[in-house]
């Protein structure tokens, strides 16, 4: 007789490993932001640690949210799933109103709130994930899944933001798949989404140019192809062992978005293939732990929620890194934990706290 001790030890091990992994990713992210952002911060604010200081504040808020969420029983989120989701929809609508939302880099994605701003599309990743888990637990029909998803993607595409839409779609479809939805509806929606995505790319000159550049990287090397060429130069310069931490040349105004969307290129340049592979392995381990938690979750809501959180963070990391190594066109999404950005970091850490809480109630087989 094992009296449940093996189950307790497995659960405790998962809790500890996830906790340590999240803190390790956060710490590495702060180190890389301090490194990659220093030239831009020095140029704009005469303080090479300006962006690091800002990110440290968000990291503090995020750690607090992580710890609180890890203590709050996961069933709490099911109770408030609907109002949370509706609030995030309101925020997505507000960001589109001139004078409330402000535009940067050709997209209207932020709502300024005094000394800081929030990005509603980052908030809705978590609230939609929770809402779809509730839909699954109530055994609702396909429309209850696809209508909220379509509404969120439509509002985000009005910003416009195709990269975030793809991450949200990957998260939602993973949740729908494990919810035992009729496969005809699932694959029909998946096919329709793929056709819609292609259509959105073709009707947008900017996205169409990115797609053409993906197929021909030498196309317009000083214009549309500049970004991906600078990324590939950074990757090639790093070689196997890298040029050394802090020694990147591409971050000095050559590589666009060096501390946000393109931070992985700086990491690969400085730490080389070995360092870049280590980062990929850390994210792979996160996905492994997340799926293990989902498999052993105590009920449908917690299992589908854990699946969504894992697909969101793992899928976003994959899409960012894949675009950096030219496996997919540039998408313009941040690398979780690593890229500069407060809304993204706080929401990811909150989601990880929820995932940690679910792991505390894991069973050996799940239900």
C-alpha cells in the first residue's frame, strides 16, 4: 500500500519544478532586456537601464500576481470567467476609440493610463482562456466556443494584429480540441480560419510584403527585407558559442525591435547556438510540465484551462522563435518572459500562477 504518497511526491515535484522554471525564465528575461535595450535606452533617455527599471516594476507586479494566483483555488476563476471576459471585450473596444487608444508602429493596441499603458490584447489571452475552459466544463455546443473566439479575433484584427490573433487561435483551438468537440466542426473551423488568415495577408500590402520577403529574403534588402536580414546576420554572427554576453553588434541600431520582438536574435548572437538551444529547451520543458499538469488535472475546467495556458505560452514562444529563424514570416509578437513589455509579462505570470495552483490538486489519472 502506498497510501497516496507517490501521488503526493509527483505533485510536489511538479509544483517545485514549475515554480523554479518560471522564476528562471523571468530572471533570464530581465538579464536579456538589460543587455539588448541598453543602446536604445542610452540614446533616448540617457540611461542605459531605463527599460530594465521599467520592466523590473512590471516584474514585481507580475511576481505578486503569480504568487497570489498560485494560492487562489482554480475554481475561483470559473466563477468570474464571464465578467472577466466581458471586461476584456470592453477594453478591446475602447482601444479602437480615437483619443483613448494610441497608435504605435502602425497599430492601435494600447490604452494609456497616466504613467503606464495596458495592452488589452494581452489581457484577453488570459480571460478568453478561462472563459473557454468554463464553456468546456458546462459541455456547451460548438457555437459557444467559436463565437467568442471569432469576436476576439475580429476586434484584434481591427487594431490590426495578426500575430496576436494567431496565438489566440492556437490557444483556443487546443482547448476546443481537448474538449471533445465534434471533429467536423473543429476541422471545419480550422480550415476556415486558415483561409481567412491567407485572405487577411493577401489584402494587406504590409502583410503581403512580409510573406513575399519570407519566400525571398534578398527581396528589397534595405526596405521590406531589412528586418529579417538583420536577424539572420545576428544569428550567423553568433555561431556555435556566441560573441559573448553584452557583445552584440546588431543591437546597436541595426536590428529593429531588439529588446521586444527580436530579442531572441540578440540572445542567439551573444550566446550562440548553444545558448539559443538552451532557451528553446527551457520553453520545451515548460510545455512538458504544462501538458503533464493538464493531463493530471482534477476536472474538465482545470484540464482545459491548463491546456490553454500551455498552448498560449508555448505557442507564442514557438511562433516568435520560428519567425526569428525564418521558418515562418515575421509575426511581430513578443517572446514570453524575455521581451520587454509590461502587460504581456504580468498576464503570463498570472497565468503561470493559475497553472501552479492547478498542479497542486493533480490526480494520478485526471478526469
